[in-house]
């Protein structure tokens, strides 16, 4: 059920993490050892909240990247004078990736300023390009890229009255709507209340506090050991890292459904 991060460099035009967009450069991802606070099966009687990362956790990024690659090529083939937009997208993502755990105030504004510093781009243009190609256009493809079993797993969590939280480094509300998923609380690293990138644990601790539970009563599910796993460890929160499998063989959530079905619902405590 649990696996390490992906390995060698990803070829040109294949990846911008968290966006579904292709990248302009090789993207090095490091293999880290897999370990977790809850090493085997989850004791569902102790879990009150399940928190999910989004990109790479709820949907297959490589499948979305292929769709976005064709969309970008179609668009810029007929509007080559706008090709610098690709540099904007590349720098925006790359500069964020260089700053894990960034915490210096106003992350929402800083991410655009980092991009502006890398080229002769105005802030309004950067925001327009990023919003269009990263936060809006990919959403039309998300339903088709959602991992098998995700919707059913969410449904079971709702049926068992377990709270669902979302914590992503990127905006996630519209992505969840596109996938037809509902959550009790949705948090992004750029929210004013968080204002820090993973692996700092502020987002996870914020969700636990807002839902009125201890971190140990939450389960965090992510896809990157070096970010999601480390974030959970710093929050002292149990976590799982999804398997890296082809889309048609992906069975992480199917296995989770079988596991949670083995646990009977706990009877509500009697009032004294």
C-alpha cells in the first residue's frame, strides 16, 4: 500500500507537479525511504478525520499531463507570439519547488514575485497565465483522471461520519468540485491562515484544530514522502503514501475500502 517517491529525472514537457502541466525542463525527484507512523493497518476505531493531499493523491498526474500537453501545443501552435507563457508556467512552479517549507509572510503574493524575478514578466500577466493554465483549464480533465476507488472511499468516510479534510500546497476547491468530491474543510498553503509550504505542518495542525481533534486521531494520505510524509511526521500524525502504479492497476483506495470495511462502526457513547 505504501511506496517511496518516483525516481529519475522526468523528460522535457512531462511534468509540473501540482498542476497537471508539462514542464520545460527535467525535474529531479529523489527516492527516499518509506516509513510511517502507522506502519501497517490503520486502527479505524481511533481515526476521526482523514486528510488528503490532492495532486498525485486523488488523481493520476501523468494522465492529466498528457491531456494538458496536447491542449498547450494546440493553443500555442496557432499563437506562437505567446510562447513565453510557457516560461512563466515553468518558473512559477520551479521557484515554488525550490522553497519547501517557505515561511516568510504573504506566500500568495511571494509566489508570483519569485516568477517575475526570473524574467521580464509583469505581475498581472503572470497571474493571468497561471490562473488560466494551472487553476482553471486542467479542471475539465480531472474527473477522467481521478483514481479508481476515490469517490467510493469518500462516500464510505461520509457514511461512517468521519470528517474529511484537504490540505494541498495549491488551491484545491475547484479541483474537488471537478472530481465530484466533498470535504468538511479545504486548506491550501497559500491561505492567509496557513501561509507556509509543506513540509511545515501548519496546514495539518490547523485542520485538526478546526475540527476539534488531536493530530493522532487524524490520518493524512499523500503521494510525496519528502513533503507529505515529512509534514505528517512533524505534526505527529499517522499517514500513508499512495502507491505508484499505472492508472489501470491502481488499487490503493480499493484496498483501503476493504480494510475499513473490516472495522465495525463504534457504538456512540451513552450519555450519563
